[in-house]
């Protein structure tokens, strides 16, 4: 029997008809409305904006720019990197409007292609998301270590890193455990807090700067292979490669916007708000990040000295120029933003796990991972498994090196490759499918078929560029890892999964699942 317990409405902005249309669209794809639709347009934007988090990746990976070609990597390179990410966001946004489901990359790869392309998209996206969660939270550790480590007596050891990772990820999982309502409120707060912190850091940097030299923002210098900077980039051939390597800063930072798609089934008017959340999160993150990091570059005492600092450039410059009280207040704000960034990432990973598992995508664990708590209306198993996998990833990769390069650094480079490959697969499939039997309708967020095809071609070209950059030294082993993954995936697919994995429901199967859909909705206490 369906529960008659009345829930407090999440917002007065939307009507029951809005939610009914969302549920109807979900039923049309063969799925029950098990998750709770509480997320507004802003909440959907905020979860992607929180994962992008310009005061996380933009700060923790700053050495990739300053130890590459210096200020030009920010003034010129950052906007180019944002444009690259924006192309992918546009392509995914168009597809999400037509097919607004949790685990979007997996469904789009299946719907626009076949079972194999959907399965491959899912694993690429899952591996990328799990390693991104690990990278975000271990990046938070290094931020805390750099900001407060000496004063708090924190030592950078494997044990300390893993304990910090387990603690912070566990707290983020616990918050997600209590439901999307609490998580959405905190990610909404994160959206405002990231903007406020970026503005405060921008103003503080400009005030602390002694001689503002704007020419730094377009001045190139090859700092690779120098003292200190060698830990970031080894000596490369030509300044052009150094500039391309610096693009990893904005591209690595401006990712995670697929979270808007992963929370589609918890967003009201998803076909409208999910694509808008993706594109606007990239736009505002790109603009705010460029202004903030440009101000930081202008504050730097000396670019040559900055390059020699390697990964420590942010803390060095803050110590050199910033008032200590202002600096510490900013450090606290940045830490809170980075924590909320990890919180939103746990949400994203868990929804991807949930969506893939309800179609049997995780052998031996799908039933547990696809189960939704009747009380919390969230996939509790997927939440805790996502947190555990990210922690294990950090523990394992931090404990080994490959020919002198930490395995963690190499795998994080693969993260960018895996994530953007998972974006490229459905976008490229859409290039062929759009306007045809597999993709007959564009959805209410519509850029037009011709524009989409241009975006799709640009995405494929951008993917080739990112792959080339991502396998350069010191991360050249990323090439072997990526090829190894593709070979392993093909072996597993043809040996096992081709016969076992059925993919998303289609055609007559959707109609036949009506009873199962109603039963699933009743099980979580909602009227069918």
C-alpha cells in the first residue's frame, strides 16, 4: 500500500503538475520515481558549481600554470581551457534535455548507441568520478597541510593522508545518507560561499599587490624543468608544449558539471533545469575563476620566484603578501568550500552507481547499490560504496610509485582522460543519432541540430587534444593505463558482459515493467 504520509513540500516554486511531468518522462524510460524530487533550478546548478569549485582545483593545481609558462597560463590559458570544457558541457546539456535520468552518461551512451557503448561510458565515468572524489579530498588534505600543518603539527605521511581521507569522506557520505534535502541545502550554501570566497580572495589579492603589472597575464616564459618547478613539469620541447600542459589547470578544475545530470531524477522540471545547470555552472565558474586567479597572479611578488615554488606557490605568495589575519580567514573559507565540493561529488558518484546498478551493471553488487532507502529516499549503499572506493584509491595509489612518479599523480591524470572520454562517447554518438530513430526529439532546451553537430565535432577534436596533453611527461604512463583499460574492457565485454548485461529497458520491456515501476514507488512510500 502506498504511504499516505504527507511530506513538506521542498519549494513553493513548482507545482504537482511539474513533478507529474518529470515522473511521466521517467516512466517513459522504464524507471520508477524512487528518488525524491526536491532540487530546484538553483540547487541543480549549485551541485555542479560546487564540484567544479574554483577555490579547490583552481588553487590546489595552480602550480601547473605558474611552473609552466607563468602568468599567460592564467590570462590566456584559463579562458581557452574553460572554452574546451564549455564545448563538452553544451553537448551534454543538449542530450540531457531529451533524456533527463540519473547516471546520464550511461543512459545516453546506451540510448544513442548500444549496450556496449552505454556500458563503456558507465565504467569510464565511474572510474573518473571515483578518482575525482579521491583527488578532491586528498587535495583538501594538502590544502590544510599547507595552510595549517606547521601550526597544528600535522605531518605529511601515508597514515595521516589516509586517515584524513577516511574522516572527511565519511562525514560527506553521512550527510548524503540523511537525504537529498540536507545535501541540497548545503550545496546551495556552497554555491553562494564559493562566489563570496572568490570575490573576497580577489579583493584581498588586489589590495595586497604592491606593483600591479597586468602584462604578466599575457607574458610567456618557459619555466618547465627549473628548480622546484621540475616537480610539476619536466623540461619540455618548446614553450608551446608548456602552454598546452598549463591547460590542464582550467580543464581539470572545470569538470564535474555532469553532476547536474546525475541528479536529474531529484530535480524538478529536469528537462529544462539540468542543461541550464550544466552550462551556467561552467560559465560562472570560468568567469569567476579567471578574475580570481588573475588577481592572484598580479599579487605574486616575482614570477621567477613563483615558478620555483612548484606546487607550493599559493601558500608562498599568501605568506609573502597577505595580512596574516585576512589570510587565515580566507584559508578557513576555502577549506569549507573544498569540503562542500567533496560532499557534492559523493552525491554525483552515488547517483551514477545507483543508475548503473539498477540495470545490473555492477556484477554481484547491483541489488545492494540500486536499493533506495524508503525513509531517506537516497541510495544508501551506493553512497557508502562510493566513499569507500575513493578512500581505497587514495590509500593504494599513494603507497606506490612508478619509476619515480607517484602512482596517484599518474592516475589523476587518467581521471581527466576517463571523464572526458565518458563525455565524448555519447556526444559523438549523438552526432549520428540526432534527428533519427534513436534521437527523434531534441528536448525543450534546444540549440538546434546544426549547432549541436558543430559542438559534437568540436568535442571530438578537443578530446584528441586533451588525450595528447594528458599523456605527456611526467604522466606518460597514463597512455599505457588508458590503453590497458580499453583492452581490459573489451576482453571483459566479449568474454562475460555481452551475454550478461542487458542495459537500460527499451521498447516492449518498458511497457512490461509498469507493475515493477509501481511496486518500486510504493516501496519508498510514494503514490504511483
